[in-house]
């Protein structure tokens, strides 16, 4: 069960780091001198990445809790 807990923690950490990367990408897009429609398109891609990172992080937390319950 230790492998399940540590694997879930690694998955959660990967999701959190990707969420931080999404923040950086969004800040770069907003500060850029691009036209409004291109900024909007970049931010829409960041939203998709953000939702995926949130899902990965949540899945990792579920794995950690499952590992704790089973041990």
C-alpha cells in the first residue's frame, strides 16, 4: 500500500505543478501584446490544460486516500 500512497502523492504533485504552469502561461498571455482574439485563444487552451491538471491532481488524491484506507 505504500506504493499506492507514494504513487498517488506523485500524481497529485504532478497535477499541482501543472496548475502552477497554467498560472504562468495565463500571465504570459495576458501580458503579451497580441490582438484580443489571439489572447482569448491562448487562454482557452490554458483552461483546457488547467482542467486536465485539476483532474490529475484529484485522481492522485483519490489514490492516496484509497491507499490509506487499505493499509
